[in-house]
C-alpha cells in the first residue's frame, strides 16, 4: 500500500535535502553530507489511516519530548541525534540524525497488560510466547516487565507480535539479546521517571539501529504518546480501559455514532471536529508538560 493510498500528503520540498520516505507521521530526508533530516508532521493516524485532519503542534510536541528523553537516557544507550540546527521551515519539529542500519524489529517493553498483549493473553494465556499468571485483567501490572517484540509491518499493515526466538532468527542471537537488554533497561529507567511525575508508562515501542562499528543506537522517536501508553497514575484502575495521554480521544470519536464512519467499510475516516482536535492537542501538551516540567 502506498503513502498516497493511506492519505499521506506529498512531503514538502526542503532546499538542499532529498526526500527519502514518508511514514504516517514522519518525513525523512537526506542532507548533502549524508546525515538524515527527520521531520515530525502534525499528521495523526488511526485504524491504519492517516486522517485528513491534523493536530496543531503535535509534531513539535513529539520532537521536543523525544529530545528530552534522549538526553536523560544517554548514559544507558547512545542515540541518533546529531543536531537540532535544522531548516527554518521545520524548526522545532525536526532533528538531524545519523544514518544507521536499522534492526527490522519493533522492540516493545510492557509493564502492564493491555492492547494487543491483552488480546494475545486472552486467547492463549501468553504474550509473545511468554506464559503469564491466570486472572490478569485489562490494565493489570505484570509480575515483571516483558520484552514483547513485533515485526515491522509494511506501510498500512499491522505490526505482528512475535517470539524472542523469532527475533533471534532474524538478527542473530547476540543482537537479539542486546536489543532485549537495552529495551528493558530503557523501559525501567523511563517507567521510574514517569512514575515520579504521576504517570504510569504502561508500555513503549523502541527502534534501534547499528553503526558501522557495531554499536547499537536508539533511533526514531522515543517515549512519546505516539509510541507509548502513558496513563495518569491516580486514575489507574485494572479491569477497564485506562485514561491515557494519547490519541484515544480520536479513536473513540471515530467509532462513535457521531462520526458516522463504518470502520469495516474500507472508506477513509471523516474529518475530525474542532472540539476533538483541541482535546487531542491539549492531551499531548499535558503529557509533555507533566513529564518534562516545562511549559510548551
């Protein structure tokens, strides 16, 4: 499926930069020196569609939150950011980063049971081949954080949860062990920092690449509401869906009678009303401000 089929608009031209790829949210360019320019747009996706409506400032929030986390995790793992000196038209929502050989796996850490992990558990009693105790509910805290990797799906397809052995079969046993270790260490550090700020980090998705010398580097975005589930700690109640700092507001409206959209129709979702846009924007900004202590 092409970017256009998903509703992704053509990437804007940036002088001196070659457009390489557009995903659901980010546009990637190559700079004359070989470095990459990664731009976070204000696009928002839901149910494998990029919506016609954008969320103002979302790209800037994601970029600034990632930079905040990269700085705090630097002692655990190097990251791909080289500079925030970017062209004026993308200032605040773009970074210059290293060109890495990316590992073809989504590195997911789960400290709580929800989402696709909950569906797997209800079907098999396991998540990614890891057996879990009986009686867990939506939002239950797991006995210990789990590494639950997924395949990187083609644009428009779902990532698929896979076992650790499957990852080792693709990237090799040594690299798989390194990815699992780094993912769980990053999650543990971020979960503790989030909890100190009144937020539960339920799960997160990380991406890693390698340098020519073999060093493993944290890349893409990190610990944003697009790649992680953040829940207000004082509202956590296992056994039901949790309040969250992400695009759940958008998903809820799209599947409500108010939208008039039939998810099974194959038709793209309708534009979002102004009230849903503003509530979503506010939720992203609230997550940024609560975590960083900064005013957006």
